[in-house]
C-alpha cells in the first residue's frame, strides 16, 4: 500500500477545517473543527479531544478517536462522547476513503468514548468489538442497561444537551473479546490486548503492527490529569499495563492516548501517566498506613507538578480520595 509521505509528527489535513462555522449532523449542530491528523508515513488517522471534562463548551468532545484505512476497509478505535462526535469521525473517514467501515473497537466502556457508537450503528454496517467485561457495564448483555450506565446517561443528557438527549442510547458490542485477539485486514495486522481492570474493567489497547502504532485508550493520558475516581479502577494493574506498553518489541513508533496529544515518544508518554499514579499511591498510601485523615493529607500534599494541567480541578481530589481508599483497603 502507498502510504502518504507527509512530513512532521502531526499532519493536519486541509479538509478538516470544516466545523469552525458550524456543521449540521443528525445529532445536532457542532461548532468544533474536528481536525484530522495523520501518523506520518502510515494509513492511520486520529482526532484529538478537548481537554477537561465533558460540558457544553467542548460539546462532549473530550476523548481521542481514530481509524486505520486498509485495502479492504476501515478499522476504527473509539467513537467519542456523543453521537455527533461519532458522526463527525465518520465524516472525516469519508473524506479520506469510500471503503466500508468494517470494525469499530471500543477501547473501554466509558461514556466519553462510547456514545459515538450510535452514529456507527445507524450509518454503517460495522461490527462493534469490545472486551467481554463491557457487558457488565451494560448490565449483563446487550439488551440491558445497568443502573450506573443509566445514571451516567441521565447526567449527560443534562450536561450535554442537545448532543446527548432522549434519543441517545448505549450501543453494546456485537463481538466480545477475551485476553487478546489478532486479525488481519487489507494487509495490516491488528492486535487487541486486554489491560484491565485498570482505568476501567474493559481496557483494551489496539496495536497496528506494520506501521508501529498503538491506540492505548485511557491506559495513557498525556498533558492532562488522568481520571481514577471510580471504585472499579485498579491502579496496581494500571501500572502493570504501562509496563506492558514499554515491553512491546519492537517499541511502537507512535502512540495515540485516550486523552491528550499523540506522541512519537512512547516512553515519555508512559512516564507522564506512571508518575502521576505512583505519586498518588505513594502519598495517599503512606497516609492511609499511618491513619492520617484524607482531608489532612490532601491539604498538605504538594500538587504543584499537576495543578496547572487540564482537568486538575475537576478530577484530582476525587482521584486522590479513590487511591486513598484503594491503598487503605490493601493495608488490611
């Protein structure tokens, strides 16, 4: 296959300027540009979400998503936090190729990554793949919705109206995966590797072997504070997942994280996420061991390395408390 030979780490496609003046979708008008980037010398493309938590200002577009064009069709990784985001990703695909979307991999079942699946369900014949634990998020099978998932959908219908509304629904996977799966399409090899439970129970990365690209999902955050504030987060296994990324041979030449900028320096990206998690485990773990109340330890902890990053105010205290509880439970 002839890959586009374009310079630079981020190749910004001219066609991606649509959206500045507003773009209509079947799921509401969007005002953000949805700029499309291309991994150099490869058929891999991606869009970068806005920093921060989903709100009206960012229209729910806070997570990264991307796709790989092969000779036989397109493989998508993640679909964004609203049906409109998913539709805009599909528009970007159509600006690159008219080949069918064959597979959409849901890297994990969190609202900011899966609500866009609705656009792919309604406008393509793609098969949606996810780890088998995604069914737990749904409440047991694809025909149900768990209380937590319904509660999040209700919250987003308020916070992200009109992009998430009464017509928005959660799309379950057509195919569920175990520990790993490998497939080829159009001469490219894809490996899906289960990393959870880490950030979430269903964390799955996608390795595109020939171009050396990894879609890491929320195992990696870059240039913003990660989200750990869930009773299902397991920071010990999360660190194991980061070790796995560093153990890949050959090392990937490009990583697209779940949030934040993509990078051609995998070790630096891993270091950012690892340092944050280890800092929380060290500071909160020591306090839990010494029975120091959380409010006291949080107030006296030095957050200067992170306090200016996006999502710090929204996420850091909750992250710290969740790790405090995790380390407290581990001490018994």
